[in-house]
C-alpha cells in the first residue's frame, strides 16, 4: 500500500503543484508553517490557523460572485456573518473580507475568509480559531492575510 502511495499519489500531487500557481504566507512572530490541505498553512501555539490556496476561476466569474457564493454556503452551514468589507491585498488586488463566528458545541470561534479573483484564479485566504485567542492576534492575522503572495 505504501508503495502504491509513493508511486502513484506523490507524482500526481507533484504534477498538480507544477501545473499552476500557489499561494504563500509569511508567518508573523509566534506562528509557524504546518502541513495541511492548503498551498500554505501557518498556526499559532494556541491554534489560530491561517491557510491560503489558489483555485481556478471556474466557472469564470467576478469577485462579487465568488464572495456571495462563499457567503451563502457558510450561512447555510450555520456560520453567523459579520459585515463584509472591501479590501485590497498588499500587492494591490481588490478583494472581499468575509467575517463569521460559529459555535462548535464548546466555544465560540472566528472564521475569516479573504477572497480575491482574477480572470483565471480565485485566491482564498482563511483564518480560524477560538474567538478569545483569535481576537488577541487579530492584527497579525489581518496583516498576514492581506500579504498573501501568489507564485
């Protein structure tokens, strides 16, 4: 089984990486890179996690479409929205900041999604964590999300 994974899945994963751009994050003080299902993912010791990924813009749509599609899906899953904001990445790309809270049965958490769209790509930067821990690192989280790079 391990041989199958190394012979088939690893080359497929590498082929996917080589086929398109990926998102990169620069961890602020107190954060470290970790593995995950994102192009890049960082975490604090208290579990505030920021992940970034690039997806194809399929179907081809504008920023407003993607922001609304994500918002509707999250609301349907019980996320409680806060006001959406217009924002701009540090590289100048316009985006939307979607902000939510949700209760996981034990505590209230924050979940943020910054959405950026070009004609070919949708860049998603997500952050989540316990509300108290998240709020203590809110400025670092926000700055890191806006500094996402696409390579």
